[in-house]
């Protein structure tokens, strides 16, 4: 039987950069009031649809313009809730957080975020957290929140959306999913230990979170599956997420997992147990996507009321 060290790794994937035409179109979309793409996600318990926008990995820097302002402000009238999947900043500086917070403070729907590995590079953790919270952002780290979302189609009803937020960690997906295991050295063994600890923290957070909700979402930075890693090279899988997170998620009633971090990944996948997973790194989806959560009838009703822009 081959050892992990004998697994043949593919040659490193060639990084494909967007063409000038795609780049210009994306910049125009981000700066305009264009409709955000919408994707239906079936949730049997929701008899009225809820619009959940999501994006991550802005990698904001002080020496380049923050282009996402208009697109994020669009979320206020095109979604009921905004999720941000980490790496809001490139180096975790408070000045970078302030640039994002200026925009998020003007978004009129609830904003829930987790931190990414780049956000954690900064040393001024308290100031960073305060900057986001002063802008009204609900920052989760092994915590959960239940949001009462008023429903656009109903004057009286609201929906309870539970969000469990945690950063996650690397560690890899071997052997449950295709992907080489990391070389066995001290660094990767340390990753495995931290991965198990983070999965245990997710488990505890899910156990303690309210089950009296109409839909439950797990928001993370790292991925719980290799099915959303797209063109990421196999040699990087152990840095992009871990299978322990999926094993935990699949034991609970979770309707959707949203993550970032995999810049070369693909937008849609599933955990090994079948829970829908969406990679919302901006390098993958370009601008916020609106997930339309609801039972079949609610989704059809919403689509009839306003045709799903960009729905797949
Ligand atoms: Fe990132
Ligand atoms: Fe990241």
C-alpha cells in the first residue's frame, strides 16, 4: 500500500488571470447598481424566501482602492442579510479594517462576519474588533447568532436565521475525499492538532446554538470540503481546510455552509454528507451572490415576483 509520501501529485496548476475585458466588466459591475446574481437553495422549513448575500476575501489594503463599496451597498435592497467569509483585510491592520468598516457601516441589513488568516496577521486585535463592531458588524468566532429577518412578501411574518461562525483551519481532506495527505513533518502534524481542536470548537458551538430556527448556516473562512477547491493545486489542500469540519457539520441540521479562502476554487460543492457548500471568495464569485433560501413554493413565488438575475 502506498504511503502518503508516495502519492503522485499533479503539476502545479497554471494561475489563470482574468482578461482585461473580464476585469473591466467586473470593475463596472462593482461600481454600478447592477443586480446581484441569485441562486436558490432549498430549505424545507422556510415557507417564505429569505435572501442571504455572501462574499469574502476582499484583502483590503490602504495602498489600493476598495472597489466593493457600490456592490456591498446594493446588498441593502437586494438581500435580507450579508455574510462575510473572512480575509476582509490583507494584513490585519486597523487602517485596513477601517476602510471596510466605512462601507459595512452603511449597509442597512444585518452583517455577520468571521475573520480569515490574513485578518489575524494584525496585532491590534481589540482595536480591529472594535472597528468592525462600531460599524454594526456581528463578528463571530466560535459563536452563533439568531437573526429575525422580516420577510419582504409578508407584512406580519419574520424568519429566524441561525448563523454559526468560526474561522476553521487547514489540515486537509485525506483520506475521505480525493487529495494527497501532507508530508508527515512537525508543521503538518501541528496543523492536524489545530484542525481537530477547531472542529471540536465548531461542534461545541453547533451544540449550543439554537435549534429554534427556520434555517441554519455555518459561516467559515476555511473549507470543509475539497469539492469547492477547483483549480487549487493538490499540494495546497492541507492549507485550505479540513475534513474534520465536514464530519461535525454533517451531524447537525445545517442548510448551507459558506466559506472563502480558496481563491482558485469553484463556487459550489457539498460536504461528504451532502450539505450544500458555497465558496464566496471574491476571486471566485467576483461580487456578492444572493442565496435565495426557501421551500420550493417560496422560491418559485420569489422567482415569479422578480426573475432571478443570474440564477443557475
Ligand atoms: Fe484570502
Ligand atoms: Fe485566507
